[in-house]
């Protein structure tokens, strides 16, 4: 990667840089994930995500989760999750995940990921960021954040397929990212 590409990428990692007050490439993304999941595990994060998204899909003010600052804070936390997942995706060998023994009832596990994605979450992250770039994911988080605490709707700025992709894929990211902590 040349210097210009690193500078551009560094701009996309602005939440981590601001939070840790350093070069984002020097931050251990596992620590960022640990902070994110210290509050709640992936299943609880999915519920929080749903409470975050529902008000964003209406064109009326529907925020009911306390102060609107809570919505801003959660949007920032989602950005930090995306940035740390991106750093993990770019250095999969630096952050290995222990392979799990395949359980006999793996098809019955209550996961949003396939067994292959759960066993090797770097595969999921690679597809996640190949399909939609980090800046595009962050733009969608910003649109959802703004719409969830205002009278606007995400439908004003995002297409139907973009909204569907966001609300169905982000919960899968919670499980894939959490897998790095196990």
C-alpha cells in the first residue's frame, strides 16, 4: 500500500483515531471489540441495533431510547465496530481465531452466520468489506444515526436494497466480530 492509500484509509478510521488519540493502525482492534462487547454480547447487541434502526425507518420522530445523545453514541460505537472489523480483515494472520470442533448439531445453532463463517470469521469480514467498502458502511451508519433521532427517514437517502443489506448484514457482523474474542 502506498502512502496516499494509507492516508485515505486513515481518514476512514477516524473514530478509532479520535477515541485512542493515536494512529489507528497502532490500536489493537481486539481491544476495541472487547470494549464494544463488554456492555452486551452479540445477541443483546442485535436487539440494541433493532431499537436503533426502527425509528430511522419512519418519517416521524420515534426515538424512545432515552436522550437522542444515546442514538449518537450508539452510532459512534457502530463506527468503531466497523473500523476494528476492517483492521481485523486487513491483517487476518495477525489476529488468528482458534478453529472450533464441529458440533454434531451445528445446523441447529442459533446463529446468523453459517458454520464456516463462524469458524473462520475472517472469511465473513473479507466478503463484508469486498461487497461494500468501509466508507460506504460508515455512510450508512451516519444516515441511520441521523434518521433515528430526527424526523427524517433513511429512505430519503438510501435505496431499498441498501437499507435491507444494512439491517440484515450488520447483525451478522456482531457475531463474526465477537468470535475474535472467544
